[in-house]
């Protein structure tokens, strides 16, 4: 099963590189197409129909910041198919330049910027930025072509209402003659300013409404769906609601005969001994993955320095094969630790933060009363050395939504919109390893 785990420093480095690349590419586009860029800003500033576009840039930044928590869980990667969108934009620009069509050139510039973002962040991040990328189309100054048709429509509507009121009137083009005088339907009467601004505001309002309804739906589903206890190791279910058939009570593996100590091992009182504590911070799902945001406290409780500590964190899903998967993870060597190997002197403690992720398509969902649920299982595996020996500390935890002291942990729903929960807790799972 494929799992993803990234340390916070690595995620920040990936994002810093992606953001710097986007900034450099955007500046290059502005410099290459400086006439079109200057023309767009001139239209925004000097034509009142498009003054609202000046507000769209901070709105776009705000839209991106609304998704920052979800985006932080993803890793931006270069994706060459994104350049196809920029190539299409280049064709639009060539058409606009050949036939002197300002709208085509301005649209092409915005599309090139969209293509840069997609090409430098990849498909997963681009899906998370789908609405901000779409909303960027409203930066294009368009609507002049609608002025005359809207003037005609206004004139026709005026004639209809004059007929309803019984006032005799005649129309010739955009001129309306009545007993009170001759009236001209001016460009300002077309309503194009209002229409263009309301299109942008309507799209923003629709996004906000959908987001609020999704949050309300999440809260309703959280209240309505069945709550069951994920029992810790050695816990007692008591009078709790029994779990669904697919979620099996953790069963401790049969005791194993400890391996005979090798001749070169140090005495127990002079060895290093790593202890680990998991503090889950957030957990849930984003557009494409399940994720657990965590802090791990690593302490050397032994009398010797622990050297070459290698850390591996995996996100699995509870299911029929969970015990075998955990055992396989603990038995395998740590080929690619999520952070550089480090040392700990006796009594020293270090905190490591990170996020474990797993693609949704690799999860093992649980179907309970028509609801598709997911129970995360996080494994923490450390191997280390000391003078005269080597050791391992491995722990597994079940992650759930914490609803308070009197409530039981809840699983996560896969048939609901993506959501990260801040109130989560971890229960130790019996499969562990200490040597």
C-alpha cells in the first residue's frame, strides 16, 4: 500500500520553490507582454466599468488563503501538461495581435498565468486552486461588445413598459419619441457596468454559499452518523455501542519468544532506549488524500547515546489486513526516513512535526449503514544504534474525531466533502515493537 509522509521542513521547501518559480515566471510574462499588461491596468484604473477589477486581485489572494491548510498538505510538482494551456493562450494572443483584438490578447495573458500555476504546482494542487484559477477570468476587461445589444434590450423594455402604462411612443433605433419629448438610450443605460461587476460578485457568492453549505452538511452528518468506540489496547468497551462488523476489536498478537541476546550487545543498564509519544493535531481528508498532522516526541530514556536514529511514519487504514500491514512495516528496514538521521544523548528529548498522507484510492473504506467511513491507523517506527548494540521502537495508533470526554471517538467520512478536523485523538493499538 502506498503511503505518503512529509516532514514540515520538506513541505515548506517544496512550496517555497514553487512560489518562487511562479513569481519569476509571472514577472517574465509581464515583461514580455508589457504593453498588454500596461493596457489592462490602464483600463482598470481609468474606465469606470472595470474599476471593480482592482478589487479582484486581493480577493484572489483571499481565496487562495482560504485553502492554505488543505494546500499545505499537498506537494507541488512540475507538470508539463499544464504548458498546453499556456500554448493555447499563445494562439489566442497571436490571433489578437494579427487582427488587433484587445480582448483576445488580454484573455491570453490571464490564461498564460493560469498555465504557469498549473505547470509549476501539478494536478493535485491545481484541483485545490480550481475556483481561484477560474475566478481569474474576471480580471479580463470584457463587456464593451455587450453595450449596444444591452442598449437595444433596454429600449425594447422601455417601449413595453410605456405600452403597459398607456403612453403613446415610437422607437427609431435607440431613440424613443413620446408626447413629453425625444429620449435617447445612452450607453450608461445599458447596465453593462452593473452586469460585469455582478457576474464576478455572483460567482464569488456562489462559491461562498457552496462552502458554507458544505460545512453545514459536515456538521449535520457528524451529528447524525453512528458513533462507535475505537478501543485502545487493553480497553474495555463497557456499555458502548458495538462497532460495525468491519471494524474488528484490536487483538494483541501472540507472545513471541524474545531473540537471544547477541554476544556483542551491551548490558541493559548501559544501552540507549528510545521512547516515543504521538500528539495528533489535525486529521481528515483533502481533495485527493487522507492526512494526519502530528507532533512526535522522541526521548532517549537509556544510559547511552542513541545514534543514527531513523524515523518512519506511515498512514494506513483500518481493515481486515491492518495487523499484517503494521507487522510488515515494523519488520522492514527503514530505507527512506522522513527526516535526516539524528543522535540523542541520554535523557534528551526532541519534537518532530510532520504530516502523513495516503491517497484516497488506496484507502480501505468501511461501509456502515450506507455510510462510507475511514479509520486512520498511524505507525511510528524508529531504529537506532548505541555503542555495542542496536534497537527499535515501533508504535501504532488509531486516530479518531474527539467529541469530548463523554463521547466516543468517531471515524472519518469518505462520502462527505473534504474536511480537516482540529479535535482529534489517538488511541494506542496493540501491535508494537521494543528491542
